[in-house]
């Protein structure tokens, strides 16, 4: 009998087999993904993101997508002659600006994302934090120079109701959620930071993982002097670094910290400029971003910390 012919597709089989431990580990688990940055503007990256999310769903995971839309909101405000003003890193949101925010997030960004996902089947369902009281907020008043400042319709999350999301997940759908919320106090609609919303939803859904797409490779060890990325750190290590971070990274890393302190097993900041970064992060041991893990529990008998499996171990 002749020797088996060398098959050109064998490397593909090898790649699939290498993913097996991760497929086994993540099967049936919920993963919350914050979609933003360049991945949201570049057409190829957008299409690759949609493929990744659909792949996760077909691989047995339960993806939930949360999105903002800063660049699109700024562009639409400009078109309407409304000024984009920021205080303490947050957009000052007048009632007129809030109408634009709501229109852009729920009527443009979300619709486009749902459309991209649904090219692969009847999977995605768009909703906002207003739907079924999914996210409830109150007005957020940041402190600037010791003073509490009114920046308009910017919301701070007060409650999460996961009922509608869970029903969609149980039905095999992919929820796509715009980060706007209604207040129980004054019934106004508020703009909520999408990183913060994704973290709060991940905790409330008991998600296994929170993934935040961003425009950098991860958390840098000594920026701007070095571009070495920290591949893994604990909640306490991250907390110490927070005061030194650039303003753009603060809500992302605070979100990661909130998630892992509230039951989420891992929170990851990954480079959304890399095509298929989500699959690379979840299904390979290279891990391409920064992973935050809970602090190791301390053994009450010995006083020593238990350490979990290392990055990439199954």
C-alpha cells in the first residue's frame, strides 16, 4: 500500500486541534466584548470583528457585544454645528447632544454592527441599555479642582437587569448593546461610558471573560520609555498602576478591575487594530494583549496565596 499522500490542508487541521483545549474550556461560557477604536472605523477590521464574534458563537461560547461610538458622535455633532467639549475626559452632553448620541449609537453604529453579524445568519439582536431596564443610571458629576461639575447627560450606572440579555443568549442570539441608559430618578436618557457599561454587564452576567478592544497593544510597562506590554497582572497590581495611566486607558483598566473583582475570571485589553485579535487571544497561548486576573485567594491555614494556571494553560 502506498504511503499516505502529504496533504496540503494538514496545517489547518493542526491549527484546529491546537484550539481544542480552549474550545473545551470556554464552551457554554459568556464573554462580553467592548467594541471600539479603529476596529469600529476600518471596514476590514469591522468585518473581521464580526467574523470573530460569529465564530465564538458557533464554537459554543455566548458572546455579548457592547459598543460606544465616540468618533461617529463627534462627526455628527460637527455636522449639526454642536460643539464637542470634554471635561475630566468626559463629553459634556447637553440635551441636544444627547439626542445626537442616542441617534448615532442606536440608529447608526449598532445597526451597522447588527447587519455585519447577520450576514452570517439570523444571530444578532440590537438593543440599548434602555430596553427592559437593562442599564439604569443616574447623573454623573465629576469632581474637577475640588468642585462637583455638571456635565449634562453623562450617566453613572446604578443598576443592571440582565433578563433580556439572558433570554437572547438562551435563544442562541448575539446581543449588541448601545451604552445608553435611562435614569430612575428623572427618567432622562444618559450617555454611559461603554468601557464601564461592558464591565458592569460582564460582572452582572457572571461572564467568564471581559474583552476590551483598544488602539494600543495592551498596557505598557514603562510608556513612553519602552513599548513592552504587560501580558498578565493581578487586580492589586493593576490598582497600584491606575494613578499613572493615560486618561484614555483609565476607564478601560478600571472596567477590567471592576470585572475581576466581581466574579469575572479574566479581563483582557487587546489590540483591535490586529485582524482576528479576539480569536488569537481566546484560542492561542500567545495571548496578544494584557490580561487581568483576580488576586489569588489566600489559604486560611498557611497564609499563602493559591496561584491559578499560567496564561495559556488549560
